[in-house]
């Protein structure tokens, strides 16, 4: 068997559009939609260069909550959590984002957290089946300035 060099390039992303409804001074109900996309490209190099590429987009309705808790001395804790999909986009999708932050003066804020986003999406059948059952997660560091 001859080994052919190949390049694989995959990009994924999600953009969330949310509305909030305050239900308690520390809790908001959140609702909206998350637009998901993934693009993949597989390129075989050799005597016969071949490129396969595809892009998938889908939208998941989502509902959840945002909880905020001051911790004192400028520190605060917050957590966002939502579920969605409900078969309209993904069969099931979820998002969890706990974080801790500290105020830096009157206008700045520094935050540290961990974000996890999971979804179970599929479309097509047989030769055209596309299945995306993935959990994406990792640490987050953020900085905010209030104007």
C-alpha cells in the first residue's frame, strides 16, 4: 500500500442570539437561538490531487438561565446554562458556562471560567449522512470595559 499525504482542515463555530427576562434580582431566564456551523476540507496530495469539502449550518432554539452572585470585595460568580435543539436543529444541545470575575476599578472587569457546549445533530441518510455528536470545552479568560 502506498501512503498518500493529506491535509485535513476543520473549522467550527457558534453564534448565539439571546433575550433575557429578569425573574429574580440574581436570575434571568434566557431564550433565543444558536447558529452552528462546521466546515471541513480533506485534501489528498499525490499523482491525483483530490479535494473534498463541505459546510453544514443549523439553528438550535435554546432556553436556559443566567445566575449572578456577588462574592464581596469586587469578586463575583456567574453561570449560564441552556438546553436546546428539540429536534428543530440538533436533536439535543446544551451549554454550560460557569465563571468567576473581579472588578478592576469602576470600568474594567477580568473573568475566568470554563465553557462546555454539546450537541447531537444529524442530517441526511446512507451516503449523505452527516452526524455531529460532539462536546467542545475549554478554559476561558475575558476582559470587559464599560463605557
